[in-house]
């Protein structure tokens, strides 16, 4: 990356941006961080350009969960119509998440909606179909979107910033929001960090399909075909777990199998796997016949193997001149066991848009405040991914049988009842004053408190 702005040279001065001019925001990556960023910035009157290297990322993925802290952001879009579209395709008829021992004994039932008002804000569904609803809404808003060409470099001077695309095109704007995911190039080019990934020691087999005739006829799988109640089952075994979901009467079935894997640290949403590898784990660990039947009756070619990689939290998400910010998994790569990766990505994006609006063209000020609003909270949910996994995998059964809520999905009030938009609006001015006055301290000290601690996520 080329830069003419030394780190921290700006205490939030607007460096050349004329007041009244529309801020031009370049968003890199059309994941849920990037899509939320373009929607929120466009709705707030900015000029927005999205650049995504995939031609069509709707083709990939199986299930993704967004909880109420993310759903509250979506529900404000188009008078709730985007939320309505999501609810049409997502799980809406589940009462419980059934928690079982891998051998099949029921241990605990966790309510799927912790509070009635969460129904409107909680979306679990097929990632590609959900992503398409975000993309369609961005299109309706008139966002300029470029798919199929990736960013290869970033640049930043005192009063402008931008990206270079693989075809050599340079795009210049006032601000870049880099939502380029776990393998973020922005982390390397902008923050000058090597990709310090470590094998988490685990991988997930994942699958999404429509129940086949054979699946529908299997006596152990009848529960998955109920048109009146969606199914969510969660089996925990030694150092492994399996989840199965079905909704819309079995027209949508997803399972994920989380297992130890020390092999390599590739990460891809299209790395196919053989069912026999999954069945080997199922048989050797001793998962029950229902789990075996689900995997066995998965249509051919529908299993992927996703290696889980751990990346430590970053010390900052901002470029030297604070015109480029990393958001979403690029900034804090959550493990799936956190249950919060997508939701935290959306919180980042909405916060960035509000700060850009409130800073009235002073991009460095906006992004510094954004980082201070988001830093501590996302840090806790990021770390929780490892802690939750260990609770599930390393809790001896005698403890779980004594206190089954130990293994309930971690969803504290301070996580789910959080309003990212209100928080940004209410805290912007005070934190902006800290930036302007050059208040001293480490980033965690200068940032908003996380709002809770990890134990609160687990013990509601
Ligand atoms: C294709 C895909 C399928 C997924 N499926 C699931 C799933 O089924 N279940 C689940 O829980 N999570 C899934 N995830 C991950 C999940 O969506 C994220 O962890 C979470 O939503 C945070 O989103 P993000 O936008 O920060 O990152 P991501 O969702 O990873 O999005 C990053 C985006 O940036 C793009 N990108 C990367 N580098 C560049 C570049 N140099 N130039 C331009 N664009 C670039 C990527 O192609 C990607 O679209 C998937 C992610 C992807 C990309």
C-alpha cells in the first residue's frame, strides 16, 4: 500500500474533504459485513461502490445464524420488508434447540427464541438465499456493485484513499471499508500484518440439501419432515459435535459435524468431502443411528470440509491515516462456535456508516470513533468462540448431567438485546471529543466497555 499519512498524524481532521460534499465510500467484499456497509452507507446518502472478487457468492454456504443484535439492524430497512423477506425463507417454526448426548439421550432443551420479541430479529437460514436478499436490496437502493474482480492493493494519502483491482483499475474515494473476510488482504496490505493463522485443531463437515425420497422414508428421520415445526438438534460427543436443522417440511436440511482435524489449514467454502470420511468419524466416535442416517442419506456431492482457523485479535483495524478500516471477519475472525460472526460483522458495518454520517466528511474522525465503539465488544465475542467450543467438547458428562444448562447456546442479554444503531448514535459525540482532544490511553481503555463479560454470554 502506498501512503503519505503517518500513523496517528490525524486527530480526526477532515484532510481535504469539502463540507457538504457526499462522502465516497469504497467497500471491499460482499459478505454480510460488506453488504450491510453498502446498504447502511447508501441509506445515509453516501456515494458507495462495492467490489467483490466472487462472481456470485449466493452459490456457497449452508446455514448461517443472525441473532437479535443483527436482526434489529435489518428490521429498519425498507420499513421491515427486508426482514419479512428473510423470515419467509428462514427457520421460523422452531421451538427448541434439542441438546443430546452423541449416543442419543436427551440432555437439555434450549428455547430457540429466548424472548418473544426476538422472533422478528432472529434469522437462521440458507446463507446463499439470505445473501441474495441483501444483494437485491442493495441493488434496489442503487448501490454501484462490481462482482468478479478482486482488490489487489490499497492506497492512502492525506485526503483520499482507494483500491487497485486485479484488472489494474484504480478506484479512488474518501474512505475504504475492507470487509474482505478471514483471509483478508487488507490485513496484509493496509496493516502490514502477516496472516498469522493457526490451525484451531478442528474442522467442520457441512451439508445443505432438500430431503430426498430415501430420506423421507427413513423411520428415524420423520421428525425432520414436519411442516408445522422446524427441527434443530445438537448432539455433543467426545471432542466433537453435530447439529442438524430442517425447516419448511424438510425442503431444507442442513447438518454440520465438528471434529478434531490436525491435517492442514486450508479454508474454503467449496472444498468438497466424501461422505465416507464423515461416517468414519460418526462410527469411530459412536454417534447414534439418527446422525448416521442423516449423513448416509445426504445426496452425493453435497458435503464440504471447512478447516477452522484461529486468528488472534488485532491491535487496530485502521490504516495509518484512518481512512481505511477493516470490518467483519477481516477485523475479528470469529469461530462458528461463537454464534456471533455474522452478527458482529453487521454491527461493525452499521456503526461505520453512522459514524461516517455523523462526522460530516471527517473520515479519520469517523473511523477512529467506529473502532472505539466496536473494539471491546467484538473482542469478547471473538474470544468466546474458543471458550464455548471447549465447554461443549471438554465438559465431562457427569458435570453436564448435573447442570445441563452448561451446554446451552451462549446468548446473554447484553449480546442479543444490544442496539448497534442506538449505541453509535448515543456515543458518537463523546468519543469524537476524546479523539479531537487527543485523550491518551490504549485502544481498549479509550473504547466503549464491552457491555458484559464472557460468563454473561453463557449464564443468562
Ligand atoms: C462464500 C461464503 C460462504 C459462507 N458460508 C457460510 C455458512 O454457510 N455458514 C456460516 O456460518 N458462515 C459462512 N460464511 C462465513 C460468514 O458469512 C462470515 O463468517 C460472517 O458472515 C462474517 O462476514 P464477513 O463479511 O466479515 O466475511 P465473509 O463472509 O468471509 O466475506 C468476505 C467477502 O470478501 C470477499 N473478498 C475477499 N478478498 C477479496 C478481495 N481481495 N477483493 C474483493 N473481495 C474479496 C470474499 O469473496 C467474500 O465475499 C461464508 C462466507 C463466504 C465468503
